[in-house]
């Protein structure tokens, strides 16, 4: 999966916040406050993203091993 340079910065930021005791709901509010577009908004290249994150999307990112810097299929 290829992602843009800006989008690639988001998962490590989410993991870092999680390590620092932010839960999924707190994370979604923090990302909204920082005006970070959601994955869907980034993929659609929205001009005016709403940046409305939900806890479910945060959990999906945290559950993906490639976002946690694990080796996946030697990639």
C-alpha cells in the first residue's frame, strides 16, 4: 500500500498518543482538534475535510500490524 508523505505521519502519531494514555475517544477528539483528515478524506483528496474521526477507525489503525512497525511479509 502506497500512501502520501502526510498520510504516513498519522499512524505513528496515533500509536504515540495511545502509548501516552489516550483512549480511542480521546484520540479522535485530539485528531479533530489538530484538523487531521481521516483516511477516507485523504483518499478522496477532500478540499475541505471535516476531520471527524471515530473511535472505531482509531481502533482499526491500532490493530493493523503494519502500523505498529512489525515486519509483515518481509516488506
